[in-house]
C-alpha cells in the first residue's frame, strides 16, 4: 500500500534527521526528546518539572534524575528551584541548546511547515485522522493490536 510505504520512508528519513541532531549535540535519543520537549514547553509558556518530563518520556523517576544530571552537566538544560515552594524544580533548555537545536533542525522544520500549510483544511483533517489512528495502534498493547490485525484479515 502506497500510504504505508510513504509512512515508512518518512520514518527512516526522520530517524536519520534525529541521529544527525544527536551527533551534532553529542546526546542520545532520549536526551534529544527531552530537550525538544523543554523547548516546546517554553514556547507555550509552560514550565516543565522532572515529574512532567518523566511522564512525557515514559521513564522512571530514577532514569529522569540520571537524565537531568547528564543534561545539566553537559550544559543542555538548567534547573531552577520553584520560588512558590522552594523545593520543586523548574526545567529549561539552555540558550546553547536552543541554538544547537535550531542549527540542527530549523531548515527542515520550516520546510515541513510549508508542506503542512499547503494542505487544504480537508487534507489536513485526513492526515491528522490517519496519523492519530496510527499512533494509537503503535502504543496499543500487543494483544489488542493482534486482535485488530486478525479482524482486518478476515
């Protein structure tokens, strides 16, 4: 099916883009996801916390603590104490991370935005529907996915 082949080609290209950014920034995939998420939070005027990041990345609090220590030591993020309670942490990507991320991804991001903006409202709705359904299946427990697969084959 042409649509699924196109999705596979995009996934391969996207993985190559992420690997390139990871190599440029000398970080792993989880680190990249964390930094991109912190930058997105900042753009939306939301403050990220270790708990929030742990939930987003679907990793344990211990793994999050290790990730935050690594990214702080490498200068990719900064932590601030929440002034409201004096204990909780607020997480931010450093200016250097913003610059590195922009350098690694901005040209591609602009091109992707142009392609998305060139779609009609109906085309956008169809793409969103398709990708949301694909995402739901990708995170579905294996037993449920097998049941759906079997019903489609029947």
